[in-house]
C-alpha cells in the first residue's frame, strides 16, 4: 500500500495539515474546528500505533529528505522514538479533549488550536528524528509554535512571560546549533546511533568534544529546566491550563529531557561519556535541580507555580537516571519520562479544573475541595502520591529503579537525594491533600461555575481520570509485557551491550 | 608624456579637492558642485591616460567611457538640483546636516 | 519546440522587456498597474526559460551585435548570475503585486517607469561581463532608486533621498576612477581578459581600493552605512523593500565578481581580515541599533545594516579558502532579499492599517491582520536564522565554515548576532499580541498587499527546503572556481 518510507511523514502531516486548516477557520466554525482537531489527533495516534505494531513485525519506517550536502532530514521509528511518540500522541489526544472543554467560550480559539496542533507536529518530529539536525529543526520549531500559546491571553503579564521564555529558549537554541555544527565538522555525520557515533574522533579533539557536550546539554537543559536554566518555567504558568499541561507533561520540557537522553546515549554513548568524565557533573547538576525545585515548591501558594517547581524537580530525575552510568539507572530515568508525564498532566488537568470550576488558584483556597469535587480530587491525589513515590503508582517504579541503579553504579549518595526529595515532595503535596479532604470548605468559593449534577464538565473531568488511571496501571502492571517499563528495558539493552 | 602626467595629476587633485568639499560643506549646492568637480577630475584622468604608445591615435575606449560619464553626470546633476529644490521647498534651507536625529 | 525556445535570446529580453515596459508605462501612465504586472511576469518567464537553457547547456554567452570583447559588450550568465536573476524576478513580482494596491493614481504614474527601469538595470548588471557595463548599470539603478525614494513626498523622504543620491554618486565616482586605472593598467574592460592579464602591482591595489571603496559605500557596509537608515525608512514601503532586498545586493555582487576573477587570486589576506572585521562591526552595531528603535521601519532598516555584515563575514571566510562559505553567501543574500522585502511590505501594511509604526503601540495586530502577522513571523524566522528557512541554511554554512577555519571570533559574533536579531524580532512580534493603550482608527488592507508579503516570506522559508537544488544551480559554470581549483 503506502510505502513504509512515507509513514513517518504522513504521521507528521496528520497534525500539520489540520493545523493549517484550523488557522484559516473563522472563530464561529466551532464544529468544524472540533472535527478537524479530533481527526488530526486520531489519525496521528493511528499512525503511531500502526508503526508500533509494524516494528514488532520487523518493518522499518524511515523517511529521508536531503537538506544539506551530506545531511538529510531523517524521521525514523526506532524504539526510543516510538516510546516518546506514543506518550506524546496519547497525551495530546487527552489534552485536546480537555482544551476543547476548558476554552469553551474563550476568544481566538482558531489561533490557539492551530498552534496547539503545530506543537504536536514539532514534538513528534523531535521524537522521531533520526539525526541531530532533524532534532534541532523540530526542537526550534517547538520553541516557536509554543510561544503564541504562552502569550495567548494577550495581557502584559503573558507578554513578559513569553519574552522570558524566548530569551532562554533562543539562547539555548543558539548553543545547540553551535554544538551540532561543531560536532559535524569533527565526525562528518549526525545520525543517532546506539552507543554513540563519536568513537572515530581523535584524542586530540578531547577538549572540543567536552565543549560540545556542555553546549548540547546546556542547550537542551534550558527546556528541561535544569538549574540555573529553569527561570522561564514558573513564569510560563500564566498560560491557560491546557497549555501548561501540554508544555510540562508532553511537549516542551520533555523535548529537552529527551534531547539530553539522546545526547548521552545516541550521540556520545553513555560509557564513552562516563570515560570522559562528563556524566558525574551532570548527575550533580541534576541532583541540585531536584532538591532546589522541591524546596522552591514548598514556598509557593499559587497552585500552578507549585506544580511548575515540582516539574523542575521531577524532570531532573530523568537526567539523574541518565547520568548514573548503568542499565538499571537508565531504566529508571527513561521510564520516568512516561511516568512523570502521566502523573504531572493529571495534576495540571485537575489544577485547571479547580480554577475553571471554582476559581481556585491558590493552595490556601483549596480547603474542603475534596468534598465538592471528589473525582477530580481523587485524580489529584493519585498524581500527588505518585510524585512522592508511593506504591503502587508509577512514580514508585521509577524511583525504585533509580535507587537500585545508584547502588549498582556505586553512587550511594543518590539514594540520599532520592529519599530527601521524596520527603520534600511529601512536604508540599501532603498538606494539599490534607486541606482538600479533611478541612471544612469555605462559605463561598472564589468564583463558582455550576455544571449541574456533575462536579464539572465532562470534557474537563474525563481526561484527568484517564491519566490518573494510567499512572496507576503503569505502576501496578509494570511487569506485564506491554508496560512502559518493559519497553524501556528493551531500549536500555541497546545502549549497553 | 610629461604633460599628460601633469594632466592626470591635476585630475587626481581635482578629485580630492572635490571630495574634501563634499564632506565639509553642508550647503547642498556646494555639495553638488563638489561632485561635479570630482567627476571632472575623473574624466581628466581617464583622458590623459588614454594615450597609447605605438599607436598614432589615442585610445577610443577611454574616450567612450568619458562621454558616457559626462552624460551620466549631466542627468545626475539635473536630478540632484531638482531634489535640492524640493528640499528647499519643504525645509526652507538648502542644507543637509550631518545626521538628522529621528 | 524546446530547441527553438532555447535558442531565443532570453538575456536580451530580460533587459529589453523592462526597458520597453518602462517607456510604455511612462507614455501611457494610466495603465501603469497593468503594464507593470505584465512586464514583471514576462521577466519571470524569461528568467525561467533562461534557467532552463542554462541548466541544459551550461553557461550562456551572448555577444551583442556580433562585436566581441574587448570592444563589444557580452552578456554572460552562469550559475551565480542566474540565482541573482531569479531572486530579482521573484522579489520583483512580489513587490509589483503589492504596489498595485499601495500607490495612489498619481504616485503610480511615477512609480512604474522608474521601477521597471531598475529591473532592467538589475538584470543588465547581473548579466554583464565587463567592468564598465557595471558602471552604467549602477548609475541607472542608482538614479532611478533615488527618485523612487523621493516618491514619499515628505520632508524625511527628500532629505533621505538627497543623502542617498550624494552617497551613491560618490560611490560611482570612486568606482569609475578605479575602472579607469584598471583599464589603463591592464588594457581591457572585459573581466575574463582582465583575469588573465592582472598582476600584483600598486596600480592594481589602488584601483581595488577605489572600486572597493565605492562599492562598499553603495552596499552600506559599516561604517559607510550612514545613508541607509534614513533612506530606507522614509521611502514608501515597496521602495524600501526594493532598496534593501535588491539594490544593496547589486553592488555586493560586483564586489564578488571582481574578487573572484581579478583581485582575489592575487590577494594576501589583508582584505579578508578587513572585510571580516567590518562585517562583525556591522552585525553588532546594526543589531544593537535595531534593538533601540521605537519605530518599526527604522528597526527593519538597521536590521539590513546587520544582515549586510553577515554577507561580508561569509565573504571574508570564502576569500580565505572556505568554499563552503560561498554557499553561505548565496543563501544569505537570496533569503535576505526574500525575507527583508516581506518585512518592509508588512511595515507598509501596518502603516496603512494604524497610521503609525510605533512598535509598542501595535494594537492586537495578530488578531486583526493574521496574514500580515504570519508574514512577519516567517520572515523573522529567516532573518534570525532559525530552522527551517533559507536564512538557517546560510547561517549553517557560515558556522560550518568558521568552525572549519577555526575562526572562533567569527563564531562568537555569529551567535551574538543571532541572539540580538532574535531579540529585536521577537520584541516586535510580542507587541503584535497585546493591545495598545492608545487606540487608533484602522483601515482595511487590500488582500494582495497582505498576500504579497506572505508569499515572499514563505519563499524565504521554502528556500530552506530546497537547498540542494539551489546549490546545483549555483554551480553551473563553476563561478567560484578558477581554472579548476576552488577559491
């Protein structure tokens, strides 16, 4: 039928073309816009699933397009690509449903959903990129198309947040470009390869390679909110809740973390990077970020800001897993990409529900919310407990593997970090749970919308319930053959033996 | 050869005198005149370099260049003068100061 | 049929069509719009056919009147000329579509003849193969451009045009002086002949100093850029687009040709360093000034000053042995032409829409003029050099060349330049989304004005996708090689 080589391209097109069409729609064409959105989402998901099953049967999906002399644009359905791509498309589906519900009645929805769609195009391009240049191109595209979403509300506050976001991300992008081109002049290729492609570079270029590593990690670290490059993230909370959900769980932040994963495993090769002494500083930086993020979260009363700092902290678990050289730690770090994704998106969905339904933006306003919105609060609780690392939710699995991996790699100090951060997580999540479930509600909520017999609109309620359920399932059924954990074990094995 | 060399030198001198005047003066008419003098200087150089040894007549290509240059200079001067009048119309003075602050 | 098409003298038509069009539109001024559009379409078609014949048959050489060099005039087109001609035709079409709706009937009568004269001049310039023809073409273009600049009829326009005229005439005179010396020294005006005859004598370098000085002034390389911001910012929008996109490139092109054939093989490295230094200065100064501007038109003009710096940086790298850098030069020039013209057209739209171009008072343009906003964003992406765009490809080659030659200073300047340009472009874009504190009346913008800008900006982006095709065109006739070895 369709050649295998075109499938990745079609997948990209299935979110790109609807985006262009949505841009052209007048505000009032609500139904057409919804249909286009959902068609785009579903067909993208279909393509990803198709490739997933095809790969199991031995198909090879690769789209190539010559871009520069000797360098092609490459989309490749490899195991890591499918892993990240599947996460992105499933979560995008849920976020789209949520966003439709959330933005009901808001202005400029055509513009919003157009860029929303483009964000997923860019994210999938990042996920399925087969070399560093393709990655860079879609990564920068993501930077650009996320911007209109951040400034969507059109207020001065959002403009400044957008400006801060751009300053950080464009700076990161410039470093990435420099690192990439420099690497090309040394290696002559940029194709991602398990265990890296820099073996052929002479020893005399050691200093250059170290500089390139620093450039690439810093460039990716901006989006991955590695301290001290995280400054844009809390400010970006001014965007509407679906945007925060998308940015923090699915797209921007994950793209940065994904970039770091690829740099360590498929550009440098983890063992080579360790030999060059590059992984230990990275581990330390990740650890600092973990603690810093958690500490800052303690001080935030604004709910989304608290979650933002929690993201800063949690994404560095992924980086920590990468930086501790060892297959078990790798498993812990990479699987957290998915686990953190579903848990964090649950938290943001529910935060959005609280804001939309009751006008709650601060933790201090959340007294007794559990009785008013029990289902939403349950989802929140599952997410929060997962963040802390309570079994059997998915977060526990990641932390368990990280801990084991640290022991295996003789990095016992990491265990202290894990325990410390879990305590801190408890410190900023448990009080919320206590307030919500056990304290009496106030006389009047800040700004209440009535949704009839349900606690909130269905489109706002279902997505977080689904993601919370996923967080549970990924944890409970972690050892079953199709769980994210098993998939990651497959990925890790390619990088080490 | 000596005479021609002096002509060429004069031409160069005119060129630089004109250049100096172009930069120093703010009055537009003087600037335009300065450009004309520079042009004449260049033409003088071109013509005086046109003598070829071993031929009985001077090099026609140089002459062709000068004629073209004169035609261009005439049109350019005409345009410049018209523009200057427009400037006078609008600002009242035929001056072009160093750099206007926007 | 194909054979017949290929034997037609497309190069001649490229010059004759617009010349005739200019005269007709002057005589029959009421139909200016239609005549202009028809002519520029003919130009585009001719370029396409010329391209076709060059791709089939290698370079194109046409001896006018049968009188060969060194006395006659030859028209010569290799890959580099072709790319420049394509650039002129595309940008020309975009600006023409825009101009149909932009000008009042009165201004329109004066616009079209001058505009078509410039197209004729540009085509003649890109097809010339002797240094005096360059002079004639430069003058034609220069005088017509000054007149177009003055079309705005405002105080700033006249002052800007006057300054421009004086600068361009000075440049031409310097160039002519150099031509005279070069001719006297080496006996020919024809470039191919000169390249065989030249030797490294003082005469050669004095003439280079003169010609180079004149051309640098015309190309507005820092610090000789003083005339550009007032001229480009006070001209009507389509004229500003023309000035920044095409006319600047014409003198730059001559400089490249002179270097490749005549002065380059005898150089010893000082010129490269000077160009590199000045280019770096242009990037930093231009970007810094752009950031400071409160008016959009001035910001875009200073952006041109900075972008010219990139061209010279690439030039410097190419001169010192980086063949990859020539690719950078071509892509930077071409994509800048497309993106910058789109930007000036956008500014024209904004001025027409709100009556002003104060950046902080841009009032929710993103909602009310989405096509214009998209055009500015896409053009900005190319100017900054973000993927995926022609500007990105250019910056990529530039970076690669600088890294290979271990010119770390250039690398840093490049990165700084990108960050600064991102800063001023996004500063503008961010104000597209926010409302202004002082509301203004808004007027309707005709569709073709918006679409012309968008299509030009899209072309800049698409250039990034088709880099291999562009590179294969440029290589026709090996413009960047001298007797087999890459310069």
